[in-house]
C-alpha cells in the first residue's frame, strides 16, 4: 500500500492550483540570498529573486505593477503613498485583527489617497489593488515553502523563522495560507495544522495581517477559516459548483481547492462574503460557509430575474435550518443584491420587535459590507418617510407597520401607495408564517404600498406543501439547507431531548383545546390574532404557571443544571411561556440558590431577559432593560468565561442568537398535560 507524505500532499495542492490557472513558484526560487544558518533549501542562492529580505511579506514588484495597471489616471506620488500604506499595514496598530480589517478594506474598496489637481484643488480618490470586474487582469500565484523571518535585524537565535507550506498571492499580496500535515502519520491531524496556524500568527504576525482565508488539511480532512476563528469554525467546503455535493470518494482538499480557488469565486468571496463583527472590544472575522455562499448567489440571481420588467416579483424562499447562520446569509444577500441591482431600497421584514432588533443588530455590525448604514423604522409614519426615496436604503420594520391607519378602528382601508419603483426588494424573515397571507393579510398591504417590489423570503422552518400563501408571495425554494446536512457539516449540533416531570392533572372537561396556530403567537401587542385566543392562552398559562408547579419546576431545573455543569462547562437557557412565569420562576430559583442572584447586571449567575415598559408591574421592573443593557447582557452570555451561566427568556434571544457554549435549553410544549424540558 502506497504511503503518502506531506510532500506528496503539497505537490498535489500545487497541481490542483495549476489546473485552476495559478502560477506556481518554489519559495527559495524567489527568496533572497542569505548567510543565515537555516534550512539548506532556503539558503540556496538562485537568480531571479523577487524578495530582497526574508522580512518582505508582500511581493512588491507584483503589487506595484498591479497598482500601475489599475490606476492609470492617479498621479505617481499618490500611488506610491498607497503602496506604502499597504506594505506597512501590519504595523498600523498593535492588534492583528484590526490590521487585517484595515487591509481587507484596502483590498476590497481600494486605498484612500489625496492629490493636487492641475487647477490647485485637492482630489480624494482610491487606489485599487485588485480588478474585481475582470479576473483575468489579476496575477494569481501559489508559492510553496515561503520562509518568513519576522525580526531580521536581530541574531538568528532571537528571530521568528517560519515557513508555511503554501501561500496564495493575488497581485503580490499574500491573501491565503495553506498548512498541510503528513497524511501518512496517524498523529498528524487537522488539529495539528490548526495549531501550526496559531503558531504562525504568534511568530510571523505580519503575514497574517494580509490573510483573508486559512486552509488546514491532514490529507483526509480539509477545512477553511479566518484568523479569528477557533477550530470549530474552520469548516468543510463540500461542493465545487454549488449544484451538488461532492462525492465522499473525492479528497476533501481537492473539493475545497476547486470550490474556493476558482479565480472568480475567490475574488467574489473576498469582496462580498467576509465581514468583521465587533462585540465590545473584541473583533471577529467571519467568512461565508459553502451553503451561505451558494445560497446567496442563487438568491441574487433569482432576484435579478424577478425584478426585471417581465419578472413576477417573486424571488423565492431560502430555507436554511435554524442555527446554520441564516441571519448572516441574509446579510451577505443584502450586500450583494445592492450591487447587482444598482443600489435598490431593501425593506427587511420581521413579525416581532425582538427579531427586528436582533436582525438589525446583525446588519448594523456588517454595515461596511452593505456600504451603508441600516435604519430602523420606529413607526408607520417613519416607515413611509424612509420609503419615499429615489433609491437606496436598508430599512428594518415589523410587518405590522403595514397595517392601514384606519384598520385599528375596524375600518377596511387600502394601504397608501408609497412607491411604484421596481428596484425595491422586500426581504422577509421567517417567511413561512401566516402573517404573510396574501389575500387579506399583511402581504396584501405591502403589495398595495409597494406594488412593483420584489419579495424574497428566508426561513429556518420548511414551508408546508399546503402553504399556498407563502408561495403566492415569495415563490418556490431557491435553496435548501436542512437540519440533516447542517448536523453533518457541524454547522449545528445534534439536539437530544429529555422529558422532565410536572404533568398537569385535569379533569376531561377542564382540558382546553389549543388552536394549531397558537404556537406562532407572541406576547407582543402587535399580533392581532392573539386577541382571538386570549381566553385560551390565559387558562393554559394559569395552569402551566401555577405556584405549586413553578416550585416543582424550579427545584428540578436547579438540580438538573448543576448536574450538567458537573459534567460539562457551559451555559443554559430557560424558555418561559409568559413574562409572569419568567419572573416567578426566577424568584423561586433564587430562593433555592440565593448566590445566583445579583442586582448588578454586570454580576450574577442567573438573569431574566424579556420585553417590557415602565407601565408593567413593579416586580417586572428589575428585569426590563434598555437596549444598551441588553447588548451588554448578550455579550456576557456569549462569553464562555463570564459567570452568567443561566438565562430565562420569554420571546427574545431565541433565533439569531449565537452562543457556542450554550449546551442546555429548558423549554415547554404547548400541550395541556405536559411541561417538557429539552437538552440540546
């Protein structure tokens, strides 16, 4: 049996890249002569060097040639200024991720420069480093065994001398690092390759100031991630063209390279599918996974078709299961469709205030990708005002704001026309819900207001075959990423359920029947259908939230969660049926564990997160917080080292809220005789 080595894997990588049209160079062939006592292959002096020093990260000749080619009308002094900014970007700040963010903006949008015009006025301009519109004008190079010495002015014993396996350059800029491990060594795993990347970041951080993506492989597994990603966020790329999953018989590394390093696709990923999210003082770099990338491009293509003169304005439905990054996919879609349709107006719809706030928060963190700042309509008047523009804008609103003004008084009124433009795209979250009913629901009012807008829906739940309303408004599926594939990809974790105590014992005549649509209702006043079920809700809530039962649930929950923490460190979430139950459950739990309570929001093991106002009961008030306080609470919950371990929620933080350390969720089903806890 043939035993493959790391060299074999490296050569195979270079061959695959050559087939994709990349030039290939051997590191020592472009490196400077040296007297340093390092590896003989590195020390070998050859002609035709592109680097004058091992500290040179950028291939400067290639970068200067690209700048000259792409910026013929910009004065030479300005081009030289831009060149210096790029070459020195690794030293802009002491923070590697921040330097990387600065470089990413240079790469995607160009380098800001100023210069004097002939008439004496000052011009502001950008120096482009890459031609994203014409891939063939760019220089793509793969270099293996690329030695970097971070501090060349000191003696060899104190410098950091590292040699990544393969570095990918675009126009002389080292945008990708590939680290390979020996496939014939059982102890050489993909985790070892990840650890090697972390060592490089520490020893030769200047190289990673330019890094857009990092690839790790042990010959069996292959993963892609960013400089801020933990190993669990290094993901597999499972398709070459997005049309079908690659066979498991194909090497994962080959599929990844062919899927990502098609030249046009790599430029697309860099330009449209990388974001930096800042949460407090920490900045995280995120890149699209394969399902997000291909779904976004399919959705953009279907939107272009739907919005044309002959289009039916139904751009389709994207079903990506909950937990698979749907909110970020929506953001990638928004960023790209803005460019594809020449700055349309985007209206992002949800059907609950808390979902509106959460999604608005995700988009706001990615405003650089959108190239504009999203706005949130506070009321119907502001929504109308924001929509009365010629083009542009990313507007967030709940669907209930499309209720005609007279409808609240029981009058049947048509929603006023806001715009006849075709370059308006309505993006609906959780598009399977019946609030989007087309004949007499909110979808009709949206059509009245925006008759020529195109509609696209995103959902984490499959659209039922009998659901004609969703199809009438949005059309058919554009892309499907179901829970089975998400678990296979480790995009979401498998969910395990465990039934827990506290049956409700009732006589037959006391058992109320719950309407099938009841589970979709929220506590928000804006959901009209809730009024029709108010009496049934009240009876069920009273039974589920009885004093005796809350005591039983609190005792079982405390015992169970403490046992969980004895086995696995992490966090838990309790989903309460109502705000009253949330508050009373909190009170019962802190009776059992007084040390879990802290009045200070910056301290404490247990907290309640729920909506509310100053008009709510006095015992609700300690749990009602302003947005900035909720944001800080969210930061605490997401921090695995923060002492906040357990949160009680009513209708917030249930979707689009990413907490990797959350391992246990306690929730109930709306069945009369059972209160069920789940463990995820």
